[in-house]
C-alpha cells in the first residue's frame, strides 16, 4: 500500500514537472496544488497509521516479553 501511494504521488509530481509551463500559462496552479496535496495527504495518512500500529505493537511487546520470560 505504501509503495502504491508513493508511486501515485511520484507520478503526479513528475506530471507537474513535465507540464509546468502549460500549467503556468493556463493558470492551473491551484488545481495542480490541490491534486498534489491530495496525493501527499494520502501518503501521510497511511504512514501515520503504519507508525501508530508499530508503536502499539512495540508497547504490547514490551509488556508481554517479561511475562513470557517469567513463565519460562
């Protein structure tokens, strides 16, 4: 999922680079900004979810590991 979102963002960014002159000439800056912000927001939202899940997993591992070691 991370790779797909990052790839989509890279594609949007490269499209912006490729057509920058046309976008500026036709006044499409706001539209392109919204598209980039939407793509970036999706990447960030996903990464935050992944980091939050990893954090909780680490917390549970820290609590459970002493209990498992004590039982052995």
